[in-house]
C-alpha cells in the first residue's frame, strides 16, 4: 500500500484548505487512517484519526476547526481545515496504521 497526499498550499489566516490522501491497492478500508504534521524544528505530532468503525478523534489544538473524513470507495481520506492559524503551518502527513505506511507529506503555510 502506498499513500499520496495533496492539497497543501499557502493560505491566509482564517482561510481553509482540504487535504487529500489517496491509497493504492484495495486495502484502504481495512485500516484506520490518520493525519500528522511536522513544523520546522519540531517533532511530528498527531492531528486526527478516523477509525474503521467511524469514530474520529482530534488533537485539542485543531478540535472544532479540522474535520477528517474518508471515502472507502475512492480509497481516499480527507482533512478539511478551517479557520487556519499561523501555528498550523507544517508539513502534513497521512498514515494508514495497520500497514505502517506514511504519505509523502504536503506543505501547508498559513500567512498572517
């Protein structure tokens, strides 16, 4: 299984972006999926997870602003990011937990 993340870019404070993460093969539906991010000089941190059963969890820093979703028919996970803040600037990575697979990362930059 391989993951391809996209959708990052440059946005102003308060703006929105939607990230996508497409998985190859047909095993996407067998795993929980999550998003992480890594800001310059900082360790990679967990952002959100969408479990197989449908439950989702969020880091406190993004709760109420970010929404994770998935479309198993398209082998795709999404991260809708609203009301973006400068501290959201990072490279965002998707992950399939069961297969220990990471996407390549997509840069999100929020300008003030």
